[in-house]
């Protein structure tokens, strides 16, 4: 790959600039490519390397055009990627191990999708100026009740504690 890039007149710094990576990172990807460790290479860069390797007649202009087209396709995911980056940056700088454990457990929870959807609807209701709709509350009652319970200390009854113990035991059986 190093020789092929040299033949085409493409410098590592150019590739690094296109992908917003450092030159040493690009060099590392080239080494991984040459060792056949494709799964360890950023998919965009791997695609460029494969393009360069598989095409017989190739010019620097063709490679640059290919990269630009590839990056344009990736822009479809810009909002998603930007949001992931914001979450990552926040978590990297201010998240405790307990918070990370909570997030990992939450993501692995069998009701994750249902709860996430309900939580997002709940947050939208809070931000909205409209009166909450009883049908929406009824549809997502258990999730809303759980969210409200976090901010509203309920009486600790034996019945409620028994339900919690039963739920924990059921979840343990699912994980075994």
C-alpha cells in the first residue's frame, strides 16, 4: 500500500487531512492493511485501500474523487455521529464508574427500547406547553410511573418490597 500510494503521488498527510486523522494513525492503518488485519481498520479507510489495491489504472484524481464521494455518503450520518461524539465527550470527562455501570446495565436491559421510547415521550411532554394526554399516560404508564417514582418517595410497604424481590429473582432466572 505504501508503494501504491507513492506511485499515485498521494502523501500520508493528504490522507490524514481527508479523514481528519493523524499521519501516524494512517500509517498504522497501512501496516494493518498490509498484515491483512482488515477488521482493525476504520471502514472508510479500508474501503479506500481496497479501491486503490483493486483498480488497475488509477490516478490521484480518481482516488481523491472516490474519497470525496465516500465522505459525502458518510455525511448522511453526521447528526448521529455528532450526537455520539457529544455523549462520548461528556462521559469521558465527567462520568463515574457507577454512572457507566448504570448506562451499561440500562442498555442491556430487556426493556431498554420500551423504556427509552417512554422516557423520550415523557421528556417531550415536560418540554411541551400542552396538557398531558391521558391516553399517552395510560399507554406508557409503567415507565412514567417509574420515572415519577424517582422524584417522589413512595411509602415503603411490604407489598412493594416483595414485588421488587420477585422482579429481581425473575431477572436472575433470565440471566442464567
